[in-house]
């Protein structure tokens, strides 16, 4: 999956990216998990400079599948919906890789 170029979007849908909405599209629509339960939302009307208010997921406005597409930010709702996310620095707990003989030979370690 990759981001579509502006020209490809305009050719396929007929409007620039800022005016795209999920209604009445003949293409596959993948929605982020964060928008699946939205009600009465505002989105593009698939016409340049036009938007629709109070739209709901219905037969004329639907997504093909939901996926984890969005990059999270501190303060976002947690995946279970019971709290908010916070970001902390971490350290590497473990790293497994093949060392070969480099260190054992340099230390003259034998078994």
C-alpha cells in the first residue's frame, strides 16, 4: 500500500485529495479503525471544494475493510477505547543475532 499521487486521485475520483469522501465510490475504500464508529461526520463530497456534513456509514457510504493506517500520537484514544495513549522512551531488552567467532577468537576463548 502506498499514498496515491494527486494526479492519480483526480483522474480516478474526479477531484483533488482535499475533497474526497467515501460515498458512492467504485474503488476499494480502506478506513482506519479510528473512523469506523463515526456518526454524523464531515467529509469531502467528491467534488472540488465541496463537503458533506452529518454523513453516516450506510449503503451509499461504506468502506471495504478497516485497517490500522494512522500513525498514533500521544493522547489518542487507546485501541480498546478505555483510555488514552502515552509515549515513553524505552530501552532494548534483548537482541538476538549471530556473532560467529569474532569475539571468542579476540578473547582467545576456547571450549
